[in-house]
């Protein structure tokens, strides 16, 4: 020891103590380094990490095997592969549109393979519109698939059909489509510009008149008359038994009605209170048979008044009678 009570040792003797612990560990027997216990937790941690990685790898491998064993997966993968190769060729060759037209879109092909094809269509509520027309307008095609079918677009197309007032399109998975139709029912006939159309109660034109079975419907003529056909129908109700003698209702200047009788006589109704005027006409016909007279028109536009326009023959006969009466008096 020196004077400071320090142990004196040659520098060469300290070299082993100053050497790197890893170098010492590498060159020494395993049992001579029991004091270097700080390495043991690290070794154990590494072993645990290796085991966890091995476990995860085993789980991943098992999941992959289970996925590859899914029913129909092989067919789907084959279709996807062949479809991808085919699409590449068809797109490159400009034949994609032809491929889709013949087989459907690729996504629909895959969906159909999984059982989501369009196998059943139920149509309800239609009376005048045929099922084929509904399917054609909606664009229903067996090459479609239910997941990728655009029900809203089908509904918009069907609402463009004049006879269809409302429609719902529902998808029932896995493979069924339901179309529920509410039709506009033929309510009357409307003539404009020489063309006669069948109209609904709201005045919406449905179709041109082709079928004679609709000829007995209320018949209106004139601009905007279709939109007031309900008003004309109420005039027919007020006519009672006289209704069978009315041929049509003519809307004049979109303000008032003139009734055209089957005999050719025209009855001019007031703009205000036309139903009361029709009821009055019915009473006059019952009491005096005014419509069977030699008249061209009856004017009821002035309340409490009746103006009659005679036929030319009747007017000439009346004028002759009046002249003869004057001559006899003179």
C-alpha cells in the first residue's frame, strides 16, 4: 500500500478487469461468469420473443389455410384470374364493350358466382302496363347481380312511363327483385289540336286513344282542359239524367265551360256557378224539351236569363211567320 492506503497493482494485472464484458464472456468458461447475471434476462426475453413470433407465424399460417379452404374460393380465384387476363386482352383489343354485353360486368360475374345473381323478379300492382314492358323499361337482365343493381335508377326509368304513377323497387337478398307498381287509371279523354289522349284524374296524359273501350270516358276539349277534367266530371254529376245527352265539355279561354250535346246543340255555361246552371238546364229539358227544339245554342251565362239561338231554318220560318202576321194585320 502507498501512503494513501491504496493497493498497488501492476497495470498488466488490471487488463482482464478493463476488458469488454462480451470479450471476456467469449473467452471464459461458462461457470466462471456467474456474476454476469445481467445477460440472462435479455437472453430469456429474446427466447420469448422468438416463441411469440413462431406462434404468430403458426396462427397466420392456420388462418391462411382456413381461408384457402373456403367453399367456392378456387372457382372465384380462377374466374378472377381468367377474367383479369381476359379483360386485359379485350380492353387492349377494344372488345370490352362486346364482352360486357355478352357476359355482364366483371363485378356482376363474381357476385353471381357467390350466389347473388338476379334469379327471381316479382311484379305487383300492374293492370294496363304489361310485365314485359316493365322489365324492358327497368333494364332487368339476367346478367346483372343483386348487390350492384341500381334500384333508384330502375325506379326513375319506370316513373317515366306515363301510365305509372308511382313504383317501388326492392332488393331481397340473395337473388330476388320486387317491383311494386301503382298505375294511373284512365279517367277521361282530352282533345287538343286534333289528337285525343287518355288522361288520369290529375290530368296527366297516359296514352293516345287506340282502344274503343275508353271512348265512353268523359271527354274534354281545349287548352288546359285536361287539368280541369275533375271539374267537368262534377258538372256531369249535376246533370243527372241529362248526362247521357252530353257529348263533351269545351273549355273556353281556360275560364268557362260550354257543353256540346249529342244533338249538336251548344250550352254556354257561366264562369261562376256552372253546376247550378247545369241543374237548371236539366229541369228545362225535363219540362219543355228545349234541347229537341230547332236551336243552335242555349246561353245560360246570365243568371235567371236564357238566350236561344235558332237554326237558320227555324230562324227563317220564324221570320216568315212574323212577316205574315204583320201583313195580315195591315
